[in-house]
C-alpha cells in the first residue's frame, strides 16, 4: 500500500482561481479599513479623555455597540437567508456612515450611545452578510485562503489608518477626533457603490428551497459540531478581540501610562505582523486540522496578555510602550491563525439554506463578549486589579485550547476541519479517500 497526500495549493494560484465577484469584494477592503484604523485605537481616549466621560461610563458605552449588534444579529440572519447578503450589506454600510457622523458630535452620553447603537447595528448585520456573500461567490476549496487574504488587506488598512490617526489626533484638540470620524464615515462609500452597481446582480442567498421546510435557528444548532464551535467562538472572543479593542487600550493608558502615540504604534505593529505573516501562515496551515490551529492561537494569545501585564510593572517608560507593542504583535500572530480557520469551518459546517443564520449565530457568539467584556475589564482596571485581569485572560486562553482539541475536534467532519483528501492505493487498484 502506498499513501500520498494531495499537494497543497499554491497561494500564487489564488487570484487566478478567484471569481470576478470575489476580486471585486477584495478591492475595497483596504480603503474601508483605513477609516476604521483612524478611530479604532482611540475609542477609549476619545470618550474618556476628550469627551470627559468616566472610565466606567466609557466601558458601558463601548458595551452598547456590541449589545445593539447582538440584538439585531438574529433577525439579520433571517433577513440574509430571505433577502440575500447584498441587500443586508447595503443597509449595514448606511448604518456605519450614520454612526460615525453621530460620533463627531457626541458631547453627551446620550448622543454617544446613539452613535454606538448605529455602529452596533451595522456591525451586527455586516459580519454575517459579508461572510454569506463570500461563501456565495467563493468556492469552498479556496475560502480559507480568501479569508486569510481578506484579513491581510483589512489589517493593512487598519495599520495605515492607525499610523495616520496616531500622528494626527491630539487630546487637546477636539476637531482632530471629529475629523477622523468624518474620514471613517467616508471610507464606507466605495463599498456602498460596489454593492449598488458592480455587484447588484449578486443576491448572496441560496436558490429557492424545494424541501418545504422553513429554515430556523434550531436547525442551525442541530448541525454537527456547531454548538461546540459557538462556545469556542464565544470564549475566544472574550479573551481575544474584546480585550484588544477595549481592554488593552484601557490597561495601557491607566496602568501602563502609555501615550496615544504609543497606542498608535502598538496597533501599527499589530498590523505589520499580520501583513507580513498572514500569507506565510496560510501556506503553513493549509491541510492541517483547524482545531489544532485554534489551540496554538490560544497559547499565543496567552503570551500576548502576559506581555501586556508586564507593562504595568514599568508604567510611563519606553519599556511599557515596547511591551504593549509586543503584546499587540504577538496577538497578531494568533490572529493570522484564527481568521482563516473559524469562518471557513463555520461555512463548511453550514448548508446553503442555513448559511445566513449560521453566520449570524456565529456573529452573535463573537459579539456577546463585546457586551460583557468592556464593563468587566473597565471595572477590573479601574480598581487596579491588573494581576487578576491578566490571570482571567490567560485562564480563558487555556479553556479555548482545551475546548478546540478535546470537544470540537471529535465532533467536526474531516473536510470542515480543513483536512485534504488522502488517497490510499492498494495493490488491487482500490482507492479509498479519507
């Protein structure tokens, strides 16, 4: 008997294999996220230091955004399956523009909360809509690579925006923050044009369902491995992005005494690592178990949070700034493992008729920690419980690794777990695929 694994596809073939619609979707990613990068590192700074809201209030306001998204994600998933991802994405882009415009005049808690609501609605419905559009136009065999390349472009935009924002904004000049929020609103216009003109023929939904059974979220939860994947997504989001976007800036400013320029440097370092390594990582993880990749990611994130914790030991120094930059950089390495795998796994588990709902419920699992994490991290950091905060994150990372390997891996199918077919040819000429 001889055993031979299928060769891994080359990344150089990706653009050739990608349909025209997929290329168009990628074409606006970097520009749109330059706007995001202008404001992303400075939400806490803007609300707390510029607008004068307390750190606790700021934490609550930052929780409003994912809460709004969480409330609309369920109906949003149903709308995607019914109307298509493109139409829902048009609505989300419009909400993005309105939300950023409102933030320019967020002089009171009520106005700031309104801006967060619009942004949250946009985030809640855009994630599943985009994922569904991608799954609709990109073949399954190259989706993992697509998600990786998309994430590279996304972070390239965020990095450029972070550098520009860090050099431009000044906590003593309100207009500088208003300017970057206006620029962020403008960055969504190309994507809106793309949905309304070049891609107006793409529905982003399954063809008419002939089974006669109405799709439901209950049916999504009955998909093999989906409940466990949702738990992994929830815990990973809590110890991951929910902390990077709110906990890390709050910790860096309150306990590490890092400047706004230092924060901009950290987010830029995060982006540089992703841009430089994502394509390399994509090639290395092709054909490997996605569950194992997630476990490695969790270990890397634990190391990142230990770097952040160390910055509190040397507050107000270059050492603190470098440790925060190291935290963001190490975290980025974990991101290059996560972003190509979990979305691809979700869409390989889901069926076409349930794809909108499957992406929506995955988005809900991702967004729920965004609601509970900012108030929790704000309270812990505000009460100078830095060591306890870091311990919580490290334990959470360990839980992600154990869930991925011990619970998810036995439940998920080989193809959804990213394993290629391996042909085994026997002397009798019989070929088996596993």
